[in-house]
């Protein structure tokens, strides 16, 4: 009976990624080695990198229990980028040259991904990327497949909401790293399209815990909204607390990069009413029963919590879960670990439905989830709810 119950649960995942055969076959071949790189000990580790690792380990376990890929087990080799480009470079060099992996997933921070991308391109290593800076897919790179929405897409969804709320002025408060600067450029490029004017712009460094100076300057410009962009939950919580401290009354909006349990814990009541462009994972219970992603998300969350505990933070695991899933689907279609064949198979990904949205890649299109797949979530009593669009 336990075997039938397990099979029934796995069948629900076929709609996400048709990775398994009709029955689990014996794994007789050499392992397919996948390199995974995340911030596991740096500023974005607790709410992002550690959750990503858990999600991908869960998916690898599921695939291996179902017979692997083309009769071969999956072996995950994990490295820590620590939120530092130099560490990311060292990690990629090790995975490519020492561990001899067949493909890569991951990175938590755009700066780390940018630092490592030249090595990935030179080595001819397929990489399904988990970072948002537009540089990873614009222009298209030979070996990079960007899965996470670009900052352009997140900014567009955020600005669509601001326009809907008849907001005309805003301030930008972003970190000085690649992720924040990329969003800053996207905001400057898109704001006129949505009838918006940036009346103030301030920056901070990851790890900063006092942003009252920047917020005091922003308050003086009297924006109707403030957009906070960083992957660092500590700095984001400092921004929400600082806004209250200096008497800011503007609408506060953030980036998905820090929308995790760490941020909720640190920000507390200061984050009440906070708005972020998010995946549907955050508001799963609010989705209509006919939503195509709701069933997939329920299965993912149930499996994640069964593996790691009822209180386990699954929110930032949806993108990584999709990244390893779509990569393994490509390897299955390629029927090979030849890197050129894997790249060719990934380029044939069409309307692939995952937890986070729909993916289509070609030889000339390498962007992933789009603005249309994102919702606006609102924090109320520590819980995300679906905000009227």
C-alpha cells in the first residue's frame, strides 16, 4: 500500500516535469553529475541559498527514486558562493575542472553569477541560472539559460501595479551590488512607460543595518511609493524599520529577492502592508481551484514539508526546484550528457509548465519566467495574501 501511495504522489509531478518512465527502472549507468552553487553561508544564505539547496536535493531524491534519467542516477555536487564573485569563480572552476560535472544550476546573487559567467561560457558548460540580472540573457549567451524572471520583468510587474493604484511618483532604494544596480537601470528605462517619475534614488550595501540617512533624504522628496531592491533580508528589514522610524508614509514595495521567512522575522510589524511582485507559491491558498499551478504547488509544498518538517521554509525553493527539473528534462531528451546535445535539447524547451510559470527557450531566446506569471503579494500579520491587481 505504501508503494501505491508513493506512486500516486509521483504521478502528480508528471505535469510539472515528465522525467520518469512508466515504472522506475534500475539505475545501471554512471551518475549524471550536476553542480549546484548557492550562497550557503553569506548574507543571502538563510532565506535563499539554504532553501534552494533543500529544494534541489528533494527533486534529485525524487528523480533517483523513480529510476533516474535514462537509467542513470543523478549526483548533486554542491558548492558555496558565499555571496562573493571570487568565491563563485573558485566554485565553478572546481566543479568544471575537478568534479567534471555535466551541467550547472544555481547562484543566489547576480554578482556571483556575473563573476562566474565568463568561465561557464569558455568551458562550454550548460547552466540553468537562478539569478535575475538581465545580462545573463540579453543578449543571449551560448551556454546560459536564465530561468528566474529578469529584473526587467519584476520591475514591469511592480510598475503595472503602481499604475493600477494611480501612483505617479516613487523613490528607488537599492543595494549597490549587481542585483540592485540592474533593477535600478530597469526602473529608469521602464518608468516613463507607466507614467512614473523617480523623485529620489538612494543606495546601500548588503549587510547594512541602518538606512535612516537614506530614508530621511527620500522622505524629503515626498514620493508616493518607495521601491526597495535587495537579496539581503537584513538590509530590507532595516529599510522597513527605518521608514517607520523617520515617519515615511509612502507605500513600500520590495523585491522577491528578500521575500523570505528571514525578512519576516527581522522586519516584524514594520513590514505590515509590504507589497512584492512574487510567484504564486506565496499565495497558493488564495488561487482559484482551476489555476493550473495550484495543484503542482500543493504537491511541491507537501513533499517539501514531509521531507524537511512542517515548519520548513519552502517559499524560495520553487525556482530552484523548477531549475533542476527543466534541466533534467533536457538531459532526458538529449539522451546524453554531451554538453552540445544538452544545450540543443534545452533550446527546444517549449511551454514547459513549472511551479513558477511557463518556460520557452530557443537558440535566440534565453529569458525565463515572464511578468505575466507574477502576482502582487501583500503582507498582513506575517502572511502573504493576493493583492487586488
